[in-house]
C-alpha cells in the first residue's frame, strides 16, 4: 500500500486531458460504425515511427496513463 499522491495541475493541463477524454469517447462512437475504420485506426496506432526509437502511440499512452488525471 502506497500513500495517495496529490498534485495541483495547471488548468491548461486539465483542459487538454478533458479534451482527450472527449475525443476518445467520440472516437469510440465512430469506431462502432465501421469495422474497416476501426482496423485502419488500430493499424495506425500500433505503427512504430520508422526513423525513431519512440514506441507506437498505444505504448506511449500506456506509459503516460499513470500521470494522467483520474476521477474518483
């Protein structure tokens, strides 16, 4: 058991994260309409950048998840 980490975030960071949540919700709705679009989107998110050591988009999101604002 670890103590709860509390941090004050700038309003710009909160706005970006709220926008990302709304965008994710919208994308989820759009994905439900077409399996072809869902497949193309997933392939794009899993593609690694050719000239970089950066992981794919999904890996980056998973790594940053712990730093994102959480609602109780």
